[in-house]
C-alpha cells in the first residue's frame, strides 16, 4: 500500500479529478490485494468500482464535455489493472462451469466489458478482450437462450476478426469462434445462409491450421458438425460422407486421455447412425453403439455432458431393438435413462430435453419407468426456469413447456394401470406451475 499512500500525498488538494483518480486507484490496489488472497468476488467489485476514473485516465471521458487538462497518469494504473480484471473474469467463468451459479457468469461478463473500456480502438490488445467478451456472452446464451447475447457475441467476434487480418497468429481462432456463434444462430433461427457461412468460416480456419497444429482437431470437429447439420437440413449424401471422414481424422489427433476425445467419439457415432438410417448397413449401427459406449466411459457421473451420452446411446440401442428385436437392447436403453435421475451437476436445457425424451419413450413402450421419467423431467424444469432471464419470449416458451409437460405427467399419473412408486405427480405438477407463475414476469414494452 506504500505506492497508494505516496499517490494520495501527491494529490492533496480539492480538485475533484485528482481526488477521483486517487480514490479509484485505491480501489485498484484493494482489488489486487483481494485477488492475490483468493477473494475473487471482492476483487471483482473493487475493479468495477474503479472503471469510471480509469476510463478518464485513458482519455475516454464518460461526459459529453472533454477534459482539456487531464490529471497526470498514476503509475501503471491501466496496465496493472487490466490483467487482474481478465484473470478474475476467467476464474469466475471457470467457477461457473464447475458450480453453475449464474451470477458468476454475469459478473465475468461485466468484468470483460470493463476491460474493453480500458482497451479503446487502436489498443494492441483490444481484439483479445473483444474475443473474451464475445465467448462469455455466447456461453451465457447457451445456458439461458437469450437471443441478444448471441447477436452481441457475433458482432464482437466480427470486430475482433477485423483486427486480425491474414497473417495474424490468432486469425484462425477468431474465424473458428465467429463460425461457432453463427452456427448457434442457425440452430436457433434456421436461416440457411448462416449455415453456409459457418461452413465457409470453418474451411477458411482449417486452411490456416496445417497437420500438426494443436488446434487442427478442434476445427476438424467443428467443420464436421456444420456439414452434419447441413446434411440433416438438405439430405446431400456427400455432406455426410465428408462429415464421417472429418470426425475420423479428428479422432486420430485425440489420443486416450485428451479432454475432447469423448465429444468426437459421440459425434462420429451420431454420424454413423445417420449413415445406417440412410443406407441400412448394420455394421454402421453396431459401430455407432460401440463409439457411444466409449464416450460414456469418458463422461462419469458429475460430468456436464453425461446426459448427452446417456440419451444418444439409449437412442442407438432403441434403434437396434426396432431393427433386430433383441429385448436386452431395450432394457439397457432404459437402464441408461434411469441414471438421469441421479444427475449431480447444474441442469441445462439439454438435460431437460433428455428427460423428456425418456418420458416419451417410456410411455410409447409402456415401460414402468414412465412416472420416474416425468418426475425427473419436472424436477429439471423447476431447476432450469430459476436461472432464466425474464424475457417475454422465454416466458411464453417456458410457460407452454411447463403446461405441456405437466399435463402429460398428470395424464400418465392418473392412468389406473400405473402404480405409484414416487411422489404423487399431480402435486408435483402443481408445484412446478406455481413456482413458475410466482417467478418475476417480464415487462412487455409497448
């Protein structure tokens, strides 16, 4: 704190600007101390409080009137604070991924926005902060589905790409990130040109990543996924063939122990299952099941993507049961579904979708796990709506989903042939609906 004391002594007069500078610089130093002692939320608050004066020091005055004689620059205020802001935001994002607390992600985004103010146009590191903020917003979109987050992420990635021309070492990464966001937009809105643009961006990124590059497998995966989406939209066999080849090439670059191996195993399995559905070759389906089983082993209980693998493997086994009629395949599919009721991580939209798929399959086959499936789906829905931002669109969507799921569950629970082994579902349906209706309503403007 000696530097802070010296700075305060140097500015002992009543001029509001120097006093503000000292005040904010004290907050920067307190933020650094909190960060170094692991008090990340406190550090984040101190850095956010310091931003108004730091933007003045950088020459970005928040008022319409410019400052003719700005105060002298305190020792490395902006240079020293920005890395700390980035480190705190990164740690908050990591903690969000581990614990699923929404406020951690919100706070990380606010810190990235603060860091961007400290890196105005022309700053050598501006593209880094643009990219980090865009990635955080896309992450929040994936968890809450608010379209404006995705639109802003795309704009920020586009701005970052303009600052990384051909020859820039990070251009391929920015192409990849922009493609990923536009792909998300396609999945949400279904505009064909978005999918075509996504493929072109991934292809451009892949050209910048020769064999041996550490990021080549990621771009191979992403390009394969986009081609697979286009195959599902338009049914062109060559897109599916290229998809399978790209996934196989990516898998060769991901040895056992690699963190992305399970994703590639799962995606290759899905593509082979599509190949089976198109061409009817049994070996494609058998290989798909083996790959799904290998992926599931890499996603133990507690893994955030375990429900994806449970659902995909169950679907493959049900398909083989429908083709070959082996009862053990159907039994194994529902043993996998039942594991959903033991999930320990924060519930996502994909978890809810998987639970609803289980409920539908159980009803269609008169399986005795139907009630447990609905109970699990309602529990997931109740947990998921608590983290949604209050927007009119999401309110309408979730209101319909709540009513539909609750009515289906009620219908199943009142079937006289069903024996209750779980909490009575009519009461559970009522609790979920009451919980949703009691949540803050979005404000409709105009």
